């Protein structure tokens, strides 16, 4: 039985990476290819608490959101489902979260450069951490701070800049 649980775990995928790196889109496409369920932890949190992420940040604050993330990850790690997960860009910051992510499956870091992220998110209004003055600087600072956490959490790293969705999926399937 222990072996079968171990095998199940190995066929799950967890997509991590900065906001705008493509986790949600790549997760959906991968789910078609692999015929596996895809779950987005931000959406799960929105459904569970009946609030948009931006409202959670505004009304309850970022630390409360981070606690919601950690408690959801723990639940998911314990369920040990065969699944593709895409998780919020800040999830790997907490050491405890990195442990749960590894238990959830093979962790794939979708690495994007600041230029790519800025191009994609410069007009975005849904990410609380990038609102206000100078989003470009915010992206660079957050990326620099998070780099080591993404790398520490990752089993695999895929560079996504200047690649088509199909190219990225091909690389993931070849891992
Ligand atoms: C966050 C990323 C967002 C969401 C929240 C915080 C972050 O998810 O969890 O706004 O800290 O990077 P996406 O990476 O899916 O945008």
C-alpha cells in the first residue's frame, strides 16, 4: 500500500512561479493533455471563503491570506489526490508551504523574467501586491526576494520567456 501511495504522489504536478508566469493557463492545457483534474489554489480559497483574493487582502490583510493558503495546502497534501495544482505566486515563501508543496507532487517552477511579467501584468488590477506606483519595481523586488524560495521548492525548473504554450507543455511532458 505504501508503494501505491508513493506512486500516486509522483503523478501529481504542482505548478509554482511568479504572478503572470502562466501557471493557470499551463495547468489547464496540461490537464487536457494528461487527462487529469486541475485545481487552482487561489480559486479554491475564493470559493472556500466566498471572497475574491483582492477583497481578502483589502479586508483581512495579507497575513490572513497566507494562513488560508497554508491551511489549504496542508489539507491538499494530506488528501494525496492525483491532480495538477497551480498555486499562488507567493505560496513558496513560507517554509512550511514548501514542505506541503513537495508532498503534493512534483513541483515545477515556471520561471519568468521581470520583463515578461511586466509586459503581461502592467494593466492588471486583480493582483493586490502590484497595484499603485511603479509596478515594474515591485515585480523586480519581489522576484529578487522570492528567487531562492522558488528554487528551493522546485523539483524542476522551466524557463517560460519567449516560449509558446505548446513548447512549454512539451517540455513539461518530457521531464
Ligand atoms: C500572489 C499571487 C496571486 C495571489 C495573490 C498573491 C503573490 O496568485 O495568490 O494575489 O503573492 O504572488 P497568482 O500567482 O496566481 O497571480
